[in-house]
C-alpha cells in the first residue's frame, strides 16, 4: 500500500506519519515550503497521484494562526486551499 500525506510536518501530519512509518507502509510525505508565501493549486487525485501512485491520500495540510493575528484571514486561506 502507498500513502500520500499532505501537511506531513504539521502537528497532525507528523503523528499520522509516525504511525504509518511504524507499520512499514510506503509513505510519500508532502509539506508546504515555509520559505514561500504563495500556495499552488494542485489536484492531488490527478497530478501527484500519477507520480506517487498512492492508494490513499490523507489530507492534513492547513494554515495555522501562528503567523497571523487575523483569524478570518486564516479561515479564508484554509477554505481557499481546499477548493
């Protein structure tokens, strides 16, 4: 089984990654590059899945409020990234 995990360096993604590593499952971790302020629109079911041939995708990526004081902005960015 092959597994793609988005947000693999975040709190939830790290835990999930750890669990599946212990079970020796073939994992393709995907993480947002914190050095860039722009998001890319990617259809995981088409683009990355063709490259990784993942059987399952676990989506844990999200914007957190740690660098933003505007919670409405954080909420809107999370909605936008998941369209």
